């Protein structure tokens, strides 16, 4: 049972002077889409009668089967605080259904819901807390993004060196109005780079929150003539944007990753979950790190992972176990980036972790040294594998991972890999500035 009933939504729409309702859903590459309806349609909205034509949406359906119904998740009702305060605009996040009443298999939110059901059958609920990083850049006279920033600040710096503090403040306030609990916000390592952390939630809400967060950050930045980007590596030679994902499983409301009798305070399930992630991360990287550009972030030297190892402390490892124990015991996966489709990314992480638990997998030994400083031979001697080096390799590994392809389902798997192979092909054949600089004079 959700928090809100249909009647609650209708009452809020009337009492709070809501005139527009945006019905939101996500395409398979994680782009938030919406149709807006007016208050006059509210009965249709809450009774799941609003329709869309899915034929032009990335990864949705073919022309001859394009009618789809939006079933709003009533608990996602929120007023968009940056829009006018009279005749307000609210949003509802929707599940996508076929005309025959079955869930649409190309709806990423459904893929996550289905994976969460699997966890529920094993008695588990899944909590997720993301750490979102982004850059703020100046725009040009036409409002288009540049890579300029007047901000010369670094990690945890403050104003006046940090020129983004006011925008961060405004983003936090807007998000709080939408019901987020903001835990921390700060300047990140690179000039113009920021991070805002919000409280963990059940996995479905967390994925919704990631989507909402990206929309809010981009909108508030635009209102200040800035451009916010979650592109994983906008600038060569400085830190990229990560979306570290903190994960924990609960059973009967209790965190099952904690075991006080273990030397590290971790349970058998926690170790197996880690092992499951390590077993499948190469297979699911194409989902958590979806762009050609994602793999330019996963290089040594910028606190982004490249190698498959876990550690209770070491930030060069792919998986870190933050110090908190008890109900806060969690596994932090550091490879995902904020350009991913959050529904699919969270679904594949969960599926991998559950696979580890089901099979009773045991992770390799913890790596406490700085892995970036090891030679290839040293890594090989310790059995430390690498993340895929580019999008093509990631897609090929995805195609070879049976668990991950099954988790995505045939429809999403086909559309996703077809799209990503086309993206790679487009990139592969482009002639870049780097090539001209490197080759034109010499050859
Ligand atoms: N920006 C780094 C990354 O790409 C992470 C920095 C941090 O540890 O917060 O993942
Ligand atoms: Mg960070």
C-alpha cells in the first residue's frame, strides 16, 4: 500500500492550486520524458487512463504496437518548486503498461521493480544511497554550454573561492521542497565540480530520486545561466563525475550486512554480495557506465576505479566498505557514473549481489595497497582484473553475461545493445582534434 490514495492526489491538486500535471517516465537510456496534462484530466490520470504513443521513444515499441498507458505511482506526487507558485505544476512518475494491462517490458522502472520482487522473494529489501557529482559551466550568449568556469576551487573549498556555493544552496532548497533529505553538499576536486548527497531510500525511490535530482540540478543551473552536466569526464586531465552507489540489504527491517562477530563487522551475505558484484561488474559496466565518454573517467589517478578489487578503506578499489556499521553497514560501488539509467543500473547491481548470495560466492582477499601504484605484473600476481577499457568491450561483456542479460530482459537487452553498438560505431569513425594534432604535421 502506498502513502497516497487517488482521493489524496485529487485533493492536493485542488487545494494546492495545481494546474499542470507532468506524467514522467524514462526511456531505456535513462532520459526522463513527460507529457503534461491539465487539472481537467485528473480523473483520467489517477485511473491510469492517460495514453502515450511509445513509437518515437528510444528503446520503446515499434509503430504497430505503440499505444501505451501511464500508471502513475501516486507516492511520487511532488510540486515542481522552480515553476510559478500560482497555477502550479506537479509531477507524477509513471509505470508504463500495455493496452492489455500487462507491464511494458521496455519500461526501465519495470525492470527494477521485477528485480526487487526477486529480492523480496528471498526476504530482502534493497536500500540505495547515491553520491551524485556534476560540473557547473558557464554558458555562451546563446545559452549553450561552454567548458569555462570562473570557479577555481577544489575539494571542500568555500566561498569566495568556490563560486558554486549559492547554486548548490538553491538546488538543496528546491530538492528539500520536493521531499528530499539532503545530507551534505560540497565542492568536489575539480574546478567547477560539485557533489550533493541525499539520504538513501528503498531502491525504487532512490532511482526516482536520481532522475529527479538530475532534472532539478540542470533546471536550477539554467535559471542562473549556468549549465550543469553529469557527463562522466567533461575535461581531460581533471576528475570526472562519479555516482558511487551505497547499497545494503535488509530482512524484516534489519540490515543484514552487519555481523558484529566478524573481524570487519561484515556478514556472510555482505561478503557474498561483494563477490557477486565482482563476478558481474564487467558484464554490467555497459549499464552503469553507459557512454563512450564513461571509460575516459575510469583511468588511474582520479579516485575513479579501474581494477576489480574491494577494500574496507582504500579509495582506489572498485568496492569500498565505508566505516559505519550497525544499520549503516553498506557496500559502496565506485564505478557507476551519473549518466546511467538509474533504474537499470540499480537493477543490475542488485541482481549481481543476489547472485553472489544465492551461489554462496566468497570474494577474493581484500586489497589494502594503492592499486594504481601496482605494476601490471603485480596486479596479475594478485589476480586483479580490470573494468572494460571502452564501451565496445563493455557491450561485448554484457552480451556474454547471462545473468545480466536475463535481468534486463530480451527487449531492453536488444534495444540497449543495438543503441550502444551504434554509438560506438559513430565514435569509432570520427576524426578527432587529438588525431589531427598528433598526426597531421608528422605524417
Ligand atoms: N570524482 C571521483 C569519481 O570519479 C570520486 C571522488 C570521491 O571520492 O568523491 O568517482
Ligand atoms: Mg565525491
